[in-house]
């Protein structure tokens, strides 16, 4: 009898705990709490960095070897930009207050999560698109230089020679990053050495004081004098840094120190001297601005440099092809890309990957772009948009 009375009291009070209902939760509140937890866990799993593994230490000889290989994989596109004419890690340091606040904001804001996801996917699409546009643009740009020496060579000849070279390039991808790097790096090293020699020659011959342009205060003076025109011309400047995006996408193929060494001691000095040499030549011959690179070559070395630049242009395509493989692998890990085969081509470096499906899709798209646009203005505009994006 007493049990029945106690049961009635519980039912009238809405649950255990009397009238205050301390131990009762409505179904809607429980579901909402579970939904919040699942959303927080989802964003945490998606964007949280994996547990830090012990940083692998590479011997000095191996680091130098990787730096040499990076010339043929990472810096091909950036190194051939003349023809196409330390990041602050405080945020990621342990215990950073900015990192804590940003992470808390992302975990509690569905709008920020959706915006970030859309932004990342858009950038991924542009990198993959660049993987098709870069080979088409680089190879066509290099081969078009031959038309300035022979009127018998038409644009159709250039297009079909480009198609043959591009098919051979994509067919070589299954060999893996290491073999590709060893094969292509000598070409890029020869390219950089040749450009340094020619650039130095042009600087001495035409305008030695051009090296003052390295000072950043000249860009400030340029903008103060030209205002709107300077902003319009800034778009063309992006062509001088095409390939910089591959440095980040290709980081998994090589260690950080190797990429730093390759850029600091080979790529950057070579580019500075190459552009300075072109500019020194244009000071004396401003009418040659539409074909500055090939026009600035001394006659005795024109044909050797044409061969080297064509080979370098083929190598230039490698950086964005490798970057496409890497970014697809990362997208697959986040569940943001259809399932494709990812083949690890190295037993020593986890980031060196190859995807047959992505490789042949890029090959078809690249050949289609070359045959369809034939090196027209539309192809250059699309390349510029993908690069600046």
C-alpha cells in the first residue's frame, strides 16, 4: 500500500526528486544535448591536428639529396615562371591563446564550420584545376618560342608537339616521386645555372644598377606614383610566382629542411638574377617586352636554351601534378572526395603518393585544354585565375 502511494507521488511530481524534478529530463533536451555533442565531435575530428609524432631526423646527406630532388618536383613551375611572363608558426605552437580561441569558436559555430568547409573545398578544386592548367600553359609557352625563329612553324605544330610531350609526362608518373625527382632534377639544375649565367651577362652588359630593384621600397614608390595603374599591373605580377602554391601542397613529398635549402640557395637567387637580367635588357630594348625572355637570350645560346626551356617546361608541370595527388589523398582522409586508388610509391616517405585515376583524368583534361584553346588568351586567363585563387 505504501509502495503504491509512493509511486503515485512520483508520477504527480513528474519524476524522482519531487516537485523540483531534479532527476527528470525531457526528451527534446536530451536529443538537443546529444546533437550538440555530435556536432562538436564532428568538427573536432575533421579539423583537429592528429597527435604529434616524433619528428624524424634526417642525416645531412639525405637532406641534401631530398633538396636536390625537390628541384625537379616542387620548384619546376616556380623556376620556369620567367618563361610564362618562414611562415610564422606561432599559431600552431602548443598553448597559443589564439589557437585556443579559434578552436573554441569553430567548435561552437555551425556557420563558421560550413564556411570553412566550403572555402577548403573551393581551394582544393582550384589546386586540382591548376594541375591541368599548369602543364598545358607551361609546355605551350615554352614551345611557342620556336615560332619567333621560323615562320614555317604554325601554332598547330606547336599544339601537337605539346600533346606528345604531355602524354609522355603523365605516362611517367607511375614511377613515383623519387624516380621522377632524380630524372627531372638535373634538367632543372641545368635550367637554373643557365639562367643565372645569362642573367648575369645581361645585367653587366645592359644595366648593372638594376640590382637595386631588390629593395622593397621601390614597389612602394611605384604604387604611390601610379595608383590605379599599379593595381591593374599587379595581376600580371602573379605570373612571376606561379608554382608557389605547389610548395605547400608538395610538402608531404619532402621534409621541410630540404625544401628550405632548395629554395634559399638555388631557386630564389636564380630567379632574382634571371628577372634582373630580363629587366636590364628591357631598359635598352623596351619594344621587346612581349617576348622578353627569348629576346634577351644571346644569339649563340638561343637554340640550346630553347631545348633546355622546353624540357624545363615539361618538368614544371610535375609540381602541380604531384600536388594534385597529395591534395586528393588529404581530401579522401576527410571524406570530401570520391574513392580513388592511392598508391604509396616510397617505403621511406609517407607523403609520396600516386593515383592512377587522378593521373589519367588530368592527362585528358590537359590535352583537351591544349587542343581546344591552342594557347589562346582564354587559357592564360583561366591559368591566372586558378593561380591567384
